[in-house]
C-alpha cells in the first residue's frame, strides 16, 4: 500500500493513535516499536477494541484486511504526516529552544486562536512521534498551525522540518540543555539552528528575539526576519513588575501600553513579547492579543504559582537545565519575602559537564539568603555543600510535610525524571 492509498483511508478515519490505552473506536492504530517494546503484538487487540485499521511492520499470521503491513511503521507515520501537511496552504509555525518553548507555544497559539482556527501541539508531543501525531490532528478548517519541536541531539530538528515544512520559525534561546546529546553549548546552537537553516533555505520567516546576540548571528541570511525585544523590533517592551506575576510594559507596536499575565518570572518576558509579535504580524486585533495573554494560566508544573496552607509555591518541575535553573533561582531571589525556601532537584543529560554545572548552581544559591535549602538527587550527591541533601522526591516530600511552613515562599524545581511535583501530593 502506497502513502496515497493510506492517506485515503486516513481521510475516512482521521484519528491516529499509537497507544492502545488511549485508543478510541474508529482510530487508526500505528504499531510502533522500540528497544524495549513492540506494539505489533497489540495490533489484533487494537482491532478488537474498535480500531478501524492497524498499521504494522511485523507479519502477523492473520488474513484480517484491517491489518496494513508496511516496511517501517514510524517512517510511514512521518510520511503520512508530510502528505497531510502538504494539503494545507496556511502558516505552519515551528517553535524550538532550550527553555520556554512550551510556554511560548502556549502563548502564541492562544493569541492566534483568539482570531483564527488554530491547531497546536498538545502536552509534550514534541518528539519524532509527537510531531507527526500533531500534524495529523490538524483538520481541514485550520487557519494556523503551531508545532513545538523538542530535541536532545543534532539533526533531530532537521528531520522534523522535512515533514512539518514550517513557513515560520521561532527559536526561544539556546542554553545549557541536553549538553550530553548536543556535545556542548555550540552543539546546542547548531542543533536548534537547524530550524533557521530550513527557514533560510525555504525562504520562510523567522521571529527573532533581538536582545540575544547569538540569535542575531544564527539567523543571518534569512531574508524575512521579524524582530522583537526590549529595545529593537516591531514590538518592544520591558518588565514592570514580577511579584507575584509578570507585568509587561509595551513600548512599541501595540495600542495598549501594559499587559498583566499569570506567568511567574521575569524570564517569561521574551515569551510574552514573542506572542504579541506573532499576533501583530498575523493581524490579530490588539484587544484580542491582550486578553488572550492576560487570561492564559500555565499548567503542567510549568512556573505555576500555587497557594497552599498560607504558602506561595512556585512549582516549576516539568524540566530543568543549568540555564533555566539559574533564571528561576535568580528570579525567586528577588521576591520581597523574608522566608524563602528552595527545593532543588538534580539536572539530567549534562554529560561530562554535569558535576560542574551542579556546583555552579550551589555557588549561585550561596549568593543569596534563604530560610531553607534542600538539594535532591542527581549530581548534588557528589558535591560538598552546607545544605540539606535528600536522595529523591519521596524523601523531600517527607521532609516538607514535617516542616509545617506558613507564610513562606517556596520554589520547587528539578528535571522531569526527579518528579519534584510529588512533594506537594497529599
């Protein structure tokens, strides 16, 4: 079966699933396999559960016409996504970066959705499986598509671009994240810069935060650059306040001069300015831009402000790397409170630089006064420091419950695998 024939089936059953636990009647089930799993074994079960078809790459001794045998299921999924992508003549905005890409994706899509039918990445579906699934979720009524691209090694973004075919690109930043896979900070820039490479070669448009010199350098040669920043761009602005929530002054490009958000941290300024800029570029009315950003409330443990038992807790436990950890701690240090508590989890995928980067965080913490500091797991275990050390989030939860904090400001941050959000579970 060629890809056009499969696409005709997809048009009849336009819902794709790779997980039998989430399967709905009428879905097309793609039986993916990896080092530790092979979903081909669940293909017949998927059909019994109501899947319209199951795409497999291992022969099953069954003459069921609902089984579609292909050479490689993942490749077929990506090719189907590309075929579907080619049916649209609308903006496809790709977003990547070391930090802030999910928040930027949420803000940009929220602004665009206030005026256009917009489809975007749901949850963390930003990898080699999630990106094609996101594309295949886009329906005929789409006017805008916003695709988040995560990566932990070079050539990954390049591959996503081959089937996403972005018309517009945003790199939020290139920081110290996934250093092990990228091979250092210059490798991060090269890997993230693969989005700019595609935009440059396809005569697309890049939205560039002009305050970062390295983004100016990385975007050289792109003919269509839309700038934004604190000093230069079609939209400019700066921080008015950040306690408890970020408030931004708009100094150029909008009819409104200030914007209140539900975002925690001055480090979200570029993300807000990006969303405003994209909205302006695509002619979203100013009042809709302002309302969309003001009403957006972050979730999924991403810079959430939670009030529990008289305490104000910043829960930022979805991910962590040296760049985002530094920004979070420095921002938290500025809060006007005499009772500030840090619960900091280890950072992963840093390779040979891991111990030094954890030491750098310890050094940073020591620059400020805190009521309590708890370091949890990771390479904090290998270093000497004057703080409380605990092995995992379960121990941290037990410690936290014994403290009976009141009127405290508490920052909880760590890499996804540390599961620092468990500290707050009952």
